[in-house]
């Protein structure tokens, strides 16, 4: 039964891709196509839920693939519903049938990656997914999309090479080896070989997951895709990369501490750079892409904690820390999928209706779309990991585990301390980034004419983010009861405190209940204390001169303090150019403010490498003088060298 | 008759919520005396709130539902913060309610909504206050988390009730000596979280230097009353947390005699009085720092908190 659900999922994706090419004068083809995709998503979701709920069923997927398969299914469902209302707005920009085909192949690739039983199938599916994603990125065939697509394609091929060599190294060169056989051969490898394979796999999967320093492509590529695809790229494909890394970890007989520390370090670096760039970013979708880097960094750092604990002698304390970090990985994978795809849907809607992704040109949308803005507010609070939404409770487990780590022996306690401080800063920056996102896009006055009259929203544009927000509320209330049921934490009933270690307890029902009760008291208090006198709408305090939207702070202005405080890291540059128009009067002048932020890694990692390569190429060029005799000499020398080495 | 959880909860919530304007009144009085003024009576804030409640409300034309929603959320989160933080007594709440990270997140949630209110005015003053507030939140977060986690490490318990119970049981001088840097960092964070000197000037009349006051600039009448009260309540909540750790005396516990509750409330009033004196004196003796030097302040707070944590680790091994 589960197997047939999986087959149905694949079949509907393939059928939908073919259906998309049936010509029709109305939206009928488009709707049927995405209806088929949505159905494929439902089938995948059911297959996953069934496997998780009844693992003994015939054909049930193992736990980890089932979890990720479910995320792919849910993502496909939401993105397809969204596409029904979203893509017709872009009829002239995209070739809809081809886009639908790329979308279907992309999802088929992701589903196949999760289900793949052997090295070769995994690699082929991975490549199908990656290449289909390339066509999603370049879908609008604009100059910037093509550039982003090229960068993406180069990075993904480097990553693929690393993954392929890493897996084949573990499998001892046997491409058809199934996963148990890979684990078998890997157990005979020497520690240096294992270490090389580990680093290769970390680079490969890490480059797909957007880990620093292989993240450069992500903030360019993800925002360029149409928004229903961006949601899947950021919300789901990054999770598939995580899945690949988890699968390959299971082949290693043991992972030495330095490699675990490397995972933690890369994770924290990614989280920091992601959050910092999200805080100073002005492009709505690119901000979300940076935040994906941050969140994947947090997940990888927690994964590193689990690996590090496994590499050390075990104690009750380390077991509690590792359990907490593992719980965070699971919860945050789910929560990040929910809020990030929801926010990408919302960003797509805003961009489609206002024709801009620039936060500096938005504003005032909350007055036009009250309900939609409430949904986005909930998603933004969730992205900022604030209570009472699900993300907070996931991050709570992680923070609490690190705080438990303070009781570890000396060097480890300081590691836990540094991690807690870093994650505190990352959390603070992401709160900054998402309060900036919501307040500059939705609050105050519209900063451009398009944002003034954005039009109305169809249900298909509102439902997917709404589902995300509701699910995040559910994931806060149900996460801990579910954890208790699988033994990851302990609680007496679903409403009582969940304890992850002595002295560390949390209760989502209590938190939500307290907040709701306090809100109720304040509402009632207002009705009791304040006479029902009306509210007068007046002008904003303007110091006597009429206010215009241009006087409002933009997103750029909002982030100015962060750009200033972290100027050495975001490489902020600000220049005020004054050119006098009349020579006699210095006050009549044209003034221009130039400012920029740049990528630290591009300047100090990629540019030196490319400069080195170019210099090497230039040095080589001097050999290429075009003199035939010289080439003959080279060949002779090469022949002699080969003979010397061979004999 | 022994103290039940419910009695304790109601009594200490009532004590904190009633005392909040008094704390602000005392701070004002202390500052007035430092300035050689006679100053208003310490009950003046109650009258100010009462008159705000009777006034008509005005709402700026370019605002949305968020602007009207903000006072409710800010006040509600602050009330939750104030009732779960140990004040007159401990033990009334389940352990999860006063978890350190929850308390930090609730404080942040209030700040975020306050900033949203400032952004929903369409005026640069509100905007400026909002982005400054969010910057302060972002920079204060590492020090705040480290301080709270270090206190939890001392106490072996991640909830504030457990932390206060630990300091109440430990010998005072030894535990203070051990926790000195951590408590100093806590004070720095508390000053920042409550928009006090040297981070923000709560009494300024110049919009350009405001943080908290700039965000509430457009609020009037009952909404302003709610936000002013929330800010007083937040100061009181952080004050009772700080004082209960520094002077962990006379704290009632659930299960002891009812008379302990009276002792608890009385000592809370004394502690808050001392806290108001401390804040008032600090605000009279310190100068406000430039906003663009705030990273120095928070780096200092972070380093002190870090040193406090390392000292704590070294002490135990």
C-alpha cells in the first residue's frame, strides 16, 4: 500500500509534466497540471505519515527517509496550491509548460534521492534534482537569472564531484553498491581514507546546504527562481542535502573529534554570516535566502554537537546534550521548512502584486491586506524564533542543551559557552532581520506607487502561507508530546512540563496559555477601565512640515546601525559625493550617497583563489610561444619523463 | 495554615503589578533630589496613568491594525514576564514557566512588538526608535543568554525559581564573590533591556536621542497608559529578579507558613526601593553613551559575562 502511494506520487508528477503541454485557451491546463502535482504531494505525505505511524507495515519507509519524504510531499502540496494562483500572474515571463516540467523533474529527483537504495541511483537522482533546479533558477531567462544559474551550476557540479568521490571512496569504487554494502566496505577503510571521504562529503552536501564558505551561490540562485520554486529550493532542497549528509554519516564506523569540531565550526560560521547578511539585506527574497544559510548552519552545528559527543567517552550529561541537539535537528528541519516556504510564498505574492522585491520600495501593506499581514507576522515571529510559535521551542531545546554543557569538564564547557554566545548573537541578528522584513514591507506608509495600490489576493495565494503558520502553531503545541512519546524527553501528560534534563523543563501549552490569558486580561481590562470613547484618527507628528513617504526610514536605513557595527565583516563602504553645480556657491551642489556591502568570503576566499588561478594561467602562457620546435621539445621531455616513471 | 501555590501566585502578582508605578515614581524622586529639585510625589505615576486612561485616543492616519494591536501584546508579554519572575516568593509556578530562555524570549517579544508599533507610524522618529531598539536587542542577546545560563549553571537549575532558591540557600558572601562578574553583566543587560542610562535616556525631550520614548511617541490616551505601565512593570520585573539574586533574603516559599508571605511582600518592597535608588543614582551619575558606541557597551557586557562564566567553571574544578 505504501509502495503504491509512492508510485502514485511519481506517476502523478510525470503525468502532470506531460499534461502541462496540452494547449488550452483558459487556465484549465495549468490548473489540472498543478492539481496533479498537489495530488502527488498528498500521496507522498500519506506514504510518509503511514510509514512513521506504523513502521511495521509492509513496504514502510525507514524513519529518516520517511521524515524527509514527508517534507518533500508537504512542500510539493503547498507549492502546487500556490502555483495555481501565482503563475498565471507571470504568463508572459515564464514558459509555463516547460516550467511545470522542470518543477516535476525537480521533485521527482528529490523524492528519488530520498528513496535511492544504492550509490549510483543516489548520484543519478541527485544530479537530476540539481540540474532541474538549474532550469528553475533561470526560468525567467533574465540576465541576472542566467548569471545566478551559472554560479549555481558551477557550485553544484563541484559539490557533485565531491559527493561522488566521497561515496565511491566509501564504497571502494563499486557504483552499484547498496547502502548496507557501502557501510560494510567503509568499515575496512583506514582512518585517513575515512577522513578524506568525510571532508569530501561535507564539502559536497555542505555546498548544497549553503554552508560557509560554499554558500556564495545560494543568495543569488534561490531568489531568482519563481517563488513557488524558491520555497522548495530553500525549504526542501536544503533538507535533502541534510538528508544526504545524514545518510553518509551512517556509513562511518566512527568519526574523530576534529572532524566533528569542523562540522560545528562550519555550522556556526554559516549561521553567523547568514544572519548578519540577512540583517543588512534589502532584497526581500534574498533576505530569506540568507536566513536559510543561517538556519542550515544552526542545524549543522547541532549535528556537529551530536557527532562530537559520540566521539567522546559517554556520560549522562553528554547523553542529555546530544539528545537535545538531535531533537533540535529534527524540530528545526521541520519548522524551518514550514516558515521558510511560507515566507517565500508571501514574498512571491508581494513581488507579484507590487512588482518589486526591494524592501526600500514597499511599505503599508498591512493596511491593504490585514489578514495576509497577520499570517506573515506569525511566520516572521517564527523565523525570529520567538514564542509562542514552534521554532522557539526547537531552539529552546538547543540552547538548553548548550547551557547543560556548562557542567562539562573544562575545555568543553568553554566550547559550550562560546557556542551559546554565538547562537545568541545569531538569534539576535535574525530577530533584527525579520522585524525589519515585516515592518518595512507591511507597516507605515507605502514607499512607492505600486505598493500603494497592490490589488487583492486570491485564496490560492493566502492558503499556503496560512497553512504554514497554523502548522507552526501546531508544531509548538504538539512537538513536546510527540518527543515524549518516542522517549526523547519525559512528560506525564501532553499538557504537563517536558523535562529534557534535571532542572530543564519547558511546556508549550503553559506558554501559549499564559500569553493568551494575559492578552485576554488586557482586553477585558481595557473594556472595564476605558470608557467607550471613539478613537480619533489624526495626522502623524510632523514638526510642522508635511510628512512624505520619502521621510520614512527605508530598510537600508533600518539596518544602518548593524552595517556600522559589523562594518569590518560586511565590508560596508559609504561615500558621500558632492559636486558643485555653480562654482560661486558651494551650497548648490549635486549630492550622491554611494554605499555597499560585500561578501567577506568572496573578497578573502574566492578572489584570491581566482587571482591565483589566473596568475598560474598567465605563467603557463609564456610556454605557449607558438614555436613548433619548442612543442616538440616538450613532447620529448614528457615522453622521457613517462618512460622514467614507468620503468 | 500553609501557603498554597494559588495564594502565593495571586499575592505576588498583585504585589508586583501594584508596585510597578511606585518604582518609577521613586526613580523620578531620586533623580529630582540629585538635581536639587523637590520632585513630584512617588505616587505621581498612578495619577499620570489614571489621567491617561480617561483621555481620548488619537491614532496616526498611516497606521494599520498592527499599531492598535501592539499595546495589548506589549502589556500582555510584560504581565507574563512579571508574574513568572520570582518576586515575593518562589515555587508557585511549574518549572517551565520561569525557564531562563523563556523569560529572555518573552522580554524580546515585547521589544519586537514595541518596535513594530514605532514602525507603523510612518514617522521617522518612531522608525529611528524602532531600529535602535532592535539593534540593542540583537547586541544584548549574547550577553543576556550567557548571564542567564551561568546563573543556571551555579544553581543546577534552568528556572529562575531554582536559581533564586539556590542563592537563598548558599552562604551569601561566598556566592556573591563567585557570581560577581555575572551579576555585574546582568546589571548591564538589565539597564539596556529597560531603556535606562547609559543606553537610553527615559526622560529626554529630544526625539533624536530617544529609543523607547521615540517608539511610543505616537501613542496617546489608554494605549500610552498601557505602554507606560508595561515599561514600569518590565523595570519592576527585572528589578525584582536582580534584587532577589543579589539579596536573596526574606523570600517566601510555597508550603511554608502564611506569615512568610507578608515577610516576602515586605522584603520585595524594600528590595524594589533599593533598586529604584540604585537606578536613580546611576542615571544621575552616569552620562548617556552615544548610540554609535553601543557596540563597546555590549562588548563589555559580553566580556564580563564571559569572564563570569569561565570563573564559574574554574571555581567548580
